[in-house]
């Protein structure tokens, strides 16, 4: 069984993939370019991928391939129709990063709400050592307890964030991006009402036609001037130019982003103009990537492939 890993580097070199070698002859590429994919998979029985396009063009000469196993939850890089036509099974990995993304959501929110960048700089630039009193709290901060935390997208991550926000003493409300009504144990609001009422808004929805630029110039104006926006979903859910304007004009107080439009971030992205980490924190799409989460990716891929080889269906898309 020839197994090709196209993008081993996407899960980090600090995570071992040796367990996959038990399943067959494994060829490992740290990274791949689109132009290299067709040649690299042409003799594969199983392809392990993440973001590389597996389309009619890249798969047309891969006559032996039986399974595409994603190192991810998303599979928009895979031509599902082509795979269905040619009897190629596809499986993904779900829920592996929920604890990691939930943790990062609050890391961003707490850093911004408590102005940790400002206070850290206050100490390190010598200001604290130079003052007379023992304390300093000139940049006002507030408790999470009693605040309203709005969640857009109540999936696995949204539910975990809701539980954590509740533990902090927040009132949790949520909105569906598909107008679905269901009982999640928290108050469900319209998007408009959620944005108006929330002190924190965290995004946990997929990127679809309906959610692209869901957060835009008009919806940002609905938010409180003191509100903090957190995006750990997909960059395209937020209009980056509109968010830049909103932060510069004080329409909202701050934003914490792990994703942006176009990744890696373009030098022309308007968000690059904001250097104040008290108003904006951007991390490089790493919320999902704790060591534990990336290790789960390998283990789950191993289980998916093992199930396939045993004639079982596990995390199958097709």
C-alpha cells in the first residue's frame, strides 16, 4: 500500500507521523506546491492531504488511489464529485481542535479586555519602577462576570466556548447563520440583536456564501463601542477593510483575530496598519494547533485509514 503525505509540515515537525508507517510504504513531503501534486500522487493508493488541491487535474493520472485522508476537518480542497465518479473514498477529522480553539478564543479576549499589552509594556519600559505607588490601573478594565458573550455559530467549538463563558459568569447568547431554531440551552437571538447586546462577540461559523463578510461596515455599527470581536472561524467572515475602519474610528473597542482574508496575511491587508496590540491582536492561524490537537490529527488519520483497510466506514465524506 503506497501512502503519500503531501503536506507533512502542516502539522508541525514536533509531532511524529511514524505510526502511519505501520500501514504501508509511506512517502513523506514536508510541503508541496500545486504544480507538484499530480506527479507526487500518481502511484499512490492513499493520499494524505490538507490544503493541496485534489482535483480532476491533479488526480487524473492517479489510477491507483483508493482513499484521500484529510489532515483536517475541511475538505474543500478535494473534488468530491470526481472522487465519487471514480470510486475514491474521502474521510476527514472532526472535533480534534475544539479544546485548542476554545482556549485561544479566551486568550485573545482576556488579553484585549485586560489590556495586557499595555500593562506589560508599562512594566518593561520602566514606568512601574519609576512610580511611587505599588499599583497602576490607568487603563480601565472590567470583569467578564456579568457581561454578555455572543456566539455566532453554535457547533462543537461554539458550545465549548459557551460553557467556558458561563464559567466566567457571562450571560451567553447565540445566533445561527442559517436561521435554524434549536435549543442549545442558551438564549438564541437574531444576528442583529446579538451584535447590539453583546460585550464580546466570538465567531465560530463556517465560511459560506451566507457568512462571507457577515461582519461588515453595517453590522459593525450595530455593536457596542466597548465591544470586543474575536474571529477564530475563517478570515472571510469579516470584512478586513471594514474592521480596520471600525477600530480606527472607535466603532468597536478591539478585535482579536486568528484568521484574516487571504493567508498568509498580505502586506496590503489594511489591518497591518494597526500596530496597537491593545486594540488589535492577530495570530497566524494557529488557534487549532496545540501539540495535543496536532497529535490527534495524526492518530485520527491513522484510525481512519485503518478502518478503511478493514472495510469499515469512519469519518467518511464519501
